[in-house]
């Protein structure tokens, strides 16, 4: 497998920028993966997951959201969500032009939230979602739920949640997932917080996420 810088910038469209991981023996399917509000596509979690999924035979595009393409540091400015969702839509379209088979969409925190909102509006855009550390509410403000689009989400989604995540407790996540009419699964990661990846689980976490997501994505019964 190998990874290379990727840029797709058709005229008058949002550019797609990031890194494309190509497996030695590709299976034809692709995962588009993006970052959280304070990171970029080189976040350690995204790199580790991209390498692990690529080793399993899946092409992976880890891409920068439009807000990050415009500013190298800092959180997304107010009002950027719509364009960031359009950026994810452009990334999916780019992978279709590359000849990908089934396309999955995933993201960490803010990126996963935008992926889920896009999928709620475009139910046939991708096959399934991989949502890492979904930011259910701001820390210490549990009444400010970010679930308004959940009843419209018809794309199956695997949520990966650290049990020490300040953006949601495990119980809160379980309750929120009941709002989603599509198939969902919750993978809880012990001793992990919002970043998910730790020194102790650095080797095992990516393998576990790949194993569970592939089972979820391809409906494999153990």
C-alpha cells in the first residue's frame, strides 16, 4: 500500500485536497475520511485509521474540509458548516470519478457531524457512515444537543465513542442513537476520551475500528 498527496480542483467547484491511500490489492471500495474542528487531515487518528483501512484492501481519502483549506489553524468560522458539507460532497464525487465502487463517509468530531448532516440531506450519497467521537453536545452543556437531523438520517452509521469523552456520555450516546431510523451501532472505547487514540491503544484501536466497521459495512455475521 502507499499514500500520496491528492488534489482535485475542477473549474468552479470546491477543491478536494488531502492524501489518497491506495492498497496493494484494492477491493474497489473507498472511505472518505475527514478531521475535527481543531485539526486537519494529518491528525494522528486519521492517519492511523487510513493506514489500517488501506491494509484491509480499502482505498482511503483523508481530506481537509474547506474551512481548513482557507486557514491553517483554528476552529471553523461561524457559518462554515454548509460549505464544509459541500466539500465532503465534492470529495465523494471525486472518488466516484476515480472509479470507486461502494463509498463510505467518515469523520472525527466536527467532521463526523458534517458528514452525518450531509447524509441526512442526501440519503443516497454514500453507503454507510463512520462517525468518530460524535460531538453530541458541548462539554458540560448536555441540554444543547446536536441531534436535530438524526430523525432524517437514513444512512446506516457506526459511532465510535470514547467512554471518557466530555462531548457525550455512553448513556447519552445510546439514547441519541434511538432517534436515528437507520441501522446504527455504537463501538465504545474504554479509557479513551474525545481524541480516541492513546499511547496504550495506538496499535490496537485502528485494527478494532476496521474490524467492526467492515463487519458493519458488509453485514458480516460473526
